[in-house]
């Protein structure tokens, strides 16, 4: 019953996400996707991680996507496949910002953190400024973000 309720809530939130995924709304879409992720993981963790791994549209729309890191700091799911399995705490951007360690240290259950850093877009090589919301769900740290033309 709890799983069905969480899935229904996630689907309802998704309808709002799909309708609002237009230019300029990426921050709201990212936050909504992260909230859906939290509900899905609390409902059926294995199924949610499977859907995340497959790039299900609940968790990815264009360049806005969700990712999760396990309790050991290893990337479980990410839109950049080359990051899966890597130590998230060791990741840094072209400015030297250690964004992975920052998110792992500062993630809290029930609270949203926020950070910005440079990362290539899926399928790209050039690092582009990205802003992410992140939180902890049990032993997982999950984030959702979007690329922007802003800089630090």
C-alpha cells in the first residue's frame, strides 16, 4: 500500500514536472525531480534505482537529471555513464572545486542543499556551469540539477 501511494504521488508530481519543463524553469523542474526521487526511493528503493539507471523520464528531461551516490561514496546512477562506479568524493571541476566531497559532507535527510560547479553535458566534453539541489535518502546522497549560462 505504501509503495502504491508513493508511486501515485510520484506520478502526480511528474505530471507537474512535465508541464513545467520549459525554458527558464529548470531549477523548479530539478527540485521537483529530486522530490519525486525521494518518494520513489522511500517507496521501493530497488525499483527506483533501476528506473534511475535506465534514465526513466521521471528522473531525466533533457539536460535536467537525477543521480544517486551510495553510502561508500560510489556513483550508482548518473546521466554521464563514465561517472557510474567512480568515487564521487574525488570529483572536482575545472576550477578545482571538490563538488562531490562538498555534497557528500553536507547532505542531510529531509533538507535540500544547493551548489554550483562545472561538468560536461551528457554527450559533451566541455565543462559547463551546473547548479544542483541535493539531499540524503537513507544511506544515499541524491542530487538533481541543470546547466546554466551563469558562472560562480
